[in-house]
C-alpha cells in the first residue's frame, strides 16, 4: 500500500499487527469499522477485514511469483521496461511511477539504483564508449588470449544492464596472479560503470545469501576474491557456480524448494550475469566452461604506464554521468538484442563451434554491437567481419574453443579411469602397483620402463576391474594387437574408481558420448563374471601413440 513491496502473510498471521504491514491503521478503520465501544470510539472489525482479504485472494486467483520483478530491464510483452527499484522507464511511454504501469509483470519496489539518463543516452560510436574500449585494451592481459579477453570484458559490460532480457546470460571469469590489479579493474572500471546497479560481494558469501539477493531481480553480480583455498571454500564455491549455471540457462524455469512445516514452497528465478574474480578460476564441471568467458590479466605495467594509460583516463571518463548514459544506451537498444544476437550466432556457427560456446561469445559480441552501433548486421558474415575488425579475436577464439571442446565429460571419465591405481600380484615380480593406463600400455608393448609384469598378468588385472582388450569388438587372441577396449557395463570396480565423480552410476552413458563408441550385444567373460560390453576405440583414450597420459615414473614395488 505504501512501500510498493509484496508481503507474504499466511492465514495464521492475519492479525492486526501483521496487517499493519499491508496498510496503516487508518485504512483498516475506514474500510472495516466495527461497533463503538462504551466510550464511543469506533474499533476496527478485524474479523471482517480478514474475511475480505480471504475473499479477495480467492477472486484474484493463484499468485504467480514469476511475474513479480524488481530491479533490472524486463521484456514486458515486447516492450522494454526498466525498473530502478523506485520507478519505471517504459519503452514508448517514458518514466512512470511503479503503480502507473499495468503490464504482464508485477513491478515492485526493491533494491534500487539511480535512474539512467534516458533523455541523453550515448549515441552510435560515441567517443566516450570508444575511449572505454581503449582503456580496456590498455589493461595488461595475458598475451595468449589478449584480444578475446578484451572482447569478453567489453561485451560483458555491455550486457550487464540488460541481463534480464537476454535469451542466454553468459558469465565472465576474471583471473590473474595476486597483485596484478584484478580488484582495481572491479573498483575503478566495472563499479564506476554500473554505479549502484550492480551487486558487489566477496570472500565468504554463500549460495543462499546470493540467491536471496538476486531472486526476482536482474542485475550483474560482481564476486571478488572468489577463492577456493580450503575444501570448505571449494564446496561453497561449487554451489555458487551451480547457481550461476542456473542463471545462464535460457527459459522461464525456476528453482523450487520446500519450506518448514510442509505444504509450502519457495521459488527462485535468477536472471543475473556473474563476474567471478580470483587467482585461480573455480570452474570444475565441464558444463561451466561453456557458460563462462575468460579474461586473464597479468602484471607488468610500469607505474608511469598505469597512471597514463589506465588510472588517469578511467578517472576522467567514468563519472556518474557516464554511468547513467551508458545504462540508458543499453536499455534503449535492448529491444534489438534478439535480432543482433541471431546474426552473431550465425556468424560464429561458420567456425564449427559447439552451440553453448556460440551462445556465450555471440551474446558478448551482440552486446558490444548494441553499445557501438544503431543498426542490425545484414548477415552472419557481416557480423563476423565487424567483430574481427573491432577485436581481431578469431584466431585466439578458435584456440580457446578447441581447449574447451576437449574438456568433455567422457574425456574426464577416461582420464580418471586411466590414472587410477591397480594392485597387481605378479608371480615373477611380486606385488606391484600400476595405473590402468600403464597396464594398457603393457598389453600393447608400449610400456616405457623395465619393471613391467608379463602381458598375461596385465590382461588379467584389467579383466578383474571390468576391462578387456579387444580387436574389432572381440576379445583379442594370442598374437593379436588390440584396437579397442571392451568395458563391462555393470562393473562394481569401475563404479568404485568413479565413486567421487558424477559418473559412477552412468559411466556407460557418458562413455557412449565418445567418437566411435558402440554398445555390443556380445556377452564377454571377465574375471569371474560375464557381461555385455561397450566397445571403445583406443584412439578415444588419447592422441597419437601414447594412449594413457600415464606416469613418467615406473610402477612402485610394495
């Protein structure tokens, strides 16, 4: 009534002290007068007020928490709406009070920021925006991915004000050694651009705390000192990264959680783009590498260059006025985001990238285009020509894409199995410990050390854990050279090896993602058991002749 916020009250709380959160005492007294007391004072009829509330909620229908939105830019039936937390800017209408606009979403008072300067947004190719790009270029980025880091940072800054309307919300990971200026970039570039629009957290922040801050809002989250120095830190960061993964995903899905007492639930819809900053990136799951861009900063600027190229220009450029005009520029241009991003996606698809990487880098490039240009690319080829002219990033981007593409779940699974230890009881050499990869090398005649057990003992040790060497889908015979592995489909030993990974109970499905892998109906005998098998070509285990990525030291005697 006065605050503009949504207040949740359950039936047990429908009492006068709770109802005062909805409206002041005068409201209830005027609308629900009761009988006068002996002194002639008219009291509020709280029973009638509660009854009216219950009847009104029944008539209104079920509350949709997804329609409740706070701070950020929102697509409301094709019209862009910016909610500053205290007022609205509506495309085609201009500034309005929150209670003046009726749309498909319920805009509420929330955490607020200064209203962007919609009367004076930056124009196309504004000198101030080009100066910002120059400052970002002056940062001492790691040379092997410098141009991609520049593109990622510039693009992420561009999409920050409009993350609520993005079909895909990519995140950015800023990394670098201690003392190279990561926090300076956050405090003197990023925070100056977003002002009080973005949310800044650090160090010991938790997933539940961030979820409560971000729920129902759409603003960038900047997380400095996101380190994982202890096991507890790493577990906490893994939950936060999982929250970021949910936020990146397109669609209207939400996280549902039960509440104490049963019968109730809370819903969380996160639509923010994250910037994580730490010495070492805390990305572990392969899915996260396709949701985060990377920007790696190095030290090396002299004090003179730092003052002349970064500190001075940033202090002169990044003012309160710059922030308001920057924000206004992106909100006004956000209605073209879908068309521009589609052109960027088409252009990147010509480089045979996987779709998730196209979504990440295409969104960065689309944001950069909107910040600099007023038109829409004529084609995907035209979009890529502009991107290359602006950032000169294609070769570096393809190199990074190749690295990310090699970090697949099935590759991680194979590496875990190949590097796991197996105890071998040898008749001729006693008890020895080898990795699975070393045992495979022994059977192929490629083991590089002189302490190898006989081939028949290596074959038996592999069979005990559910692995047979094969040729053309059949177990090898004496004198044959293997070209594949035959994997037991339900091996307790393989499940034990993978116990601390996500793949223990689904390793067959994950292995099946690899090239050339097929399921066979043939029943193969292992050491004491029989099973249908998965046929895995040896080339899936590594590149070239070395199939194991194994140790550089011989096996250990015991």
